[in-house]
C-alpha cells in the first residue's frame, strides 16, 4: 500500500516537472501561469460537477432501498469499517457487469452498480467490489485524478501554443537569443503531451492497485475481490460498451474494470492494470495474511 502511495507522489511530481519545463521553454512564468489558469478553470468545473455529469451520462437511477436492502446493509457495514459517511447509491440498467465511484470528497460520494454486476456476482464478491469503490473514495482518488488532469491539460495547452509558435516562426526574441533550436523545441512540444498522458495512465493504474489493496484490507476478504475480478473480466468480453463515444471513453478510468472491449488496446495506454496482475496481488495479500495469522498460533 505504501509503495503505491509513493508511486503516486513520484508520478505527480513527474507531471509537475514536465509542466514547469514546458512552461519555461514557451514563455517562462507568464506562459506557465496562462496554461494553469485555463487548466484550473476547466478541471475545476469537472471536479465539482463530474459526478452529476457521469451519472446522467449513463442514465443512473437511485438504487431502490426496499428492493436492494441487502446492498445498503453491505455498504453501511463497510462504511463503518472505513470511517466513511454513507454514499449515494445508484443503479445503471445494462447487462455490462461493472461499477464505479464518483464525487469530489467522501461527503459528496456516489457509488454506481450495474444490473449486470448485481446479477453476476455472489454477495461476498459484490461486497469486495463495493469495498474497492469505497477505497477510491477514502483515498481521494477523484481529487488526485483531477490534479493530474489539470497538470496534463496545462501541458497540452502549452505544447499546442509552442507548436503554433514554431510553425509560424513567432519564437520570442528571448528564445532566439538563448540559442534554442526551433526544430528541437517543436519535437519537444509534440512529445510532451504524450509523456503527460502516459504518466497520467500510469498514475491511474497505480490508484487501481491501491484501491484493490485498501478495499481488500477493510473488507478482510481479498479473495472475494479476486473472484469478482475474474468473473467481471470474462463478462466484459460479452457485454461491454461500444468504444465509439468519446464522452464514454473519457469515463473509462472510473470503472472497476475497463468497460470497453480491450483486444485492440496497447497495454501502455491502458487505464487499468493487467487483470492477471491485480488478481495475483490479491492472492498474495491473502497468503500474507493467512500465513502471518497462522504463525501466531
């Protein structure tokens, strides 16, 4: 768990370093400030309203407490274990078995479940999935993702501005005096957004690993989540979202598993860690707990 937290700090520092480098390359402090203001404005709106946007996007309806009393009891028990307020629960009517959490902080959190995942999983497996989603809430992953998106957006803006400067030969006199190579600067402007995207994706995968570990810890049942992930991975091949809507694609990191058919995706650009690796880590976590408990007897 500590390793993934350290990795998050390193990745955010890497994104910040790219931003500072590109900002200085383009226009010093002024260029950096301009990009940050635009990025903060855009992602600030997303931070405060993304939960409403994504729930409406998938046609989520409040989960009926009378019909699904057992799910409410599972969530209440886990929230007690994790010292979290009760989130709003939502239902998305689709055969795709999946789930996600959203909301800017624990007081404004929502957890959405699909009818597919409720029908597919056993109760203890669904409990493992819900623990994973609540772990995202506890670990403030929406905030971290927003910070990363803000920095990445600022990098993209600066890179775009720098590309236009190179194309139209409007490099500042200060840059010409400093001996900056226009071709090198143009290549840097092309590569920086790609580097930022890759760091953002690695960060997303790191937070998924951390949510798996945190959820397994508080549910005290790593194998339940491992079993659930195996079933979900198999199901997504038959029931997945059409990978044609850019709005839906942008929400992919929210889900517990990638909601699209992933046969054509390169692992380098995946929003989620490899399923085998996630399941393997959960089994290792269980064995560590089992053997450490057995050694105390």
